[in-house]
C-alpha cells in the first residue's frame, strides 16, 4: 500500500511520467495489465493556462484513467501555482512538480532540473502550488539527485527535499542520476538509501533503472523507498505491472506475455492512440512504441525492423497480421532483457 496524502494505491510501482509516451493510450493499456497510479507527460504551466479547445484536449481524461497524476514544469511561482489549480479543475488526482528535466532548452529557460540550483525559487514554486491546490489534492515533487556531483549540489538537494516536506508535499520521487548525467551511467541506489534513511516516515519514491519486476522489489528492499516509478521499463512492456504486482504480493510470476497477449496490447494501444491523437498520427506514434514492443517478441530483430518501416495505421495492422498471428508457429517467448541494451547506450531519452 502506498499512501500519498489522501490518495492510497495498492501497487507501489507507478507508471512514470514519460514525455512523448505516457499519454492516455500508454496509461490505459498499462492499467488493464495491473498499473494503478499513472503519471501523465509533463506539461508547461503556461500551456495549461492557455484556455481553449486545444488545452482542454491536451488535459482531457477518461473515466478509465484514474488515479492519475498531472505533472507541471515552469519557472515562475505564481504561474506554476495557477496551472496547478487548473489540473485540479480538470480532474487530476495528484499534482506533481518537475525539478528534474535535463533537456538543454528546458534548463536554458530556468525550468525542470535547473531549479535544483536555486532552492529558494524551487521552494517558492512548491509553496505557490500548495497554496493554490489548497489541500484538494496531494502535491508531490519529482527531482534528480542533484544538478551535478558537487557538495553544493547535494546541499541544494536536501534544502529543497526537506523544505518541500516542511511546506506539506505528500511525497518526493528521486531519480538517482544528476541532471548533468542525463541518462549516462547507472542511477545511484546508495543515494536513494541515504535519502530514505533521512526521510524517516516521509514518503519517498525511487526512480532509475527499473526494468523488471525484480528491479522493483530489489530497489524497494535495498533502499527502503516506499515505491518506485517504472519509466523506460514500461515503454512497450505494459505487462511489467502485472509482474511487479505478483512479485510484491508473493504470488508466482506470470508467464511472459504470449504472442496473442502482445497483439491484444498493441491493438488496444493503436485504437486508443487513434482516439486520442487522431487516426492520421496514430501510425507514426505506433512506430516508436512498436519498436519497443518488439523487445518482447521472440523474433525481436525482424519485428523491430518492420516497425521501423511503419507510417500508417494500415502498416501497423499489416505487422500484426504477419508477426503477431496467435495461430502461427513462434519460438517460445522469454522475459524481456533490456539491461544489456541499456548498458550499450540504447533506450536513452529521445
Ligand atoms: C523519453 C523519456 C521521457 C521522460 N519524461 C519525463 C517527464 O515528463 N517527467 C518526469 O518527471 N520524468 C520524465 N522522464 C524521466 C523518467 O520518468 C525516469 O525518472 C527516468 O527515465 C529514470 O528511470 P529509468 O532509468 O527506469 O528509465 C522521462 C524519461 C524518458 C526516457
């Protein structure tokens, strides 16, 4: 059980915020396979405040998409707080503050990970969000373990971490990499252990290098964090949630997803993507998602190759007919092994 203020979830493995991926389609496909709390993609506060049809479409949620956390990025406390209130109005169950994004353009605009260098502005943002949300929803923070490896950066981290809890946030998610590190090198589990050691009863979630159900249980066990975010490990693998759930409940690990199950997940992902983004864009979106689903297929390299050529919904359907025929003769499906590819530099943020 994971308690984030007034929100309680049974599964402490959260579908991470993933720009370009954790849209309604990814979230709903994951929920149908065991995910519970899911995070939407980060949105810029000023876009949330631009009233209109486009904004409403961007923030729209279905009844089958709860509990959901909305995440905001910005640089100016008042604007950030007003955007947080909009997320509450739009039905988000939790408001998360992004102090971690390492993208150069974001840092240049003093947003995301940049705020780890300015604790007083970061805490003004937290305060503004808490004031505007006014206790109607839990407010949480996501941060990297620092801007860089300096002692000053670590001091700033703890100033923001302790300060945010003192102000009243329900939890902090810590990604065990620095902003400077981006995605190069491992996420630091020792740092997560140190943070949770200091935090005591305050709720800390860990993020970084969670690619299997065993990683979920190991990180929680080794560091003491109350839960984790599953990020790159969930792209193209919604089945990881049912696996994590089974492992944490002490139940036998489900078999790897059969070809029929993989096909069903891809069909749902395509249909939900067409519903959300329109049929014109769904094919190209399924291209990048399908490339990751291919990791589960026993003929990974061939299937990955055909997904690279996908452009339209009809292309996706042709791949499903040819490569995901449940009646076909396929080699046995094995558990997805992504760690080797991560070590080789694949799966970096796009
Ligand atoms: C493509 C991509 C997009 C991401 N978008 C977000 C985001 O919108 N908000 C956020 O807090 N983190 C974002 N992250 C960071 C992840 O949520 C997570 O903290 C990070 O990937 C570390 O976990 P992992 O090593 O298990 O992937 C993103 C990561 C990737 C790879």
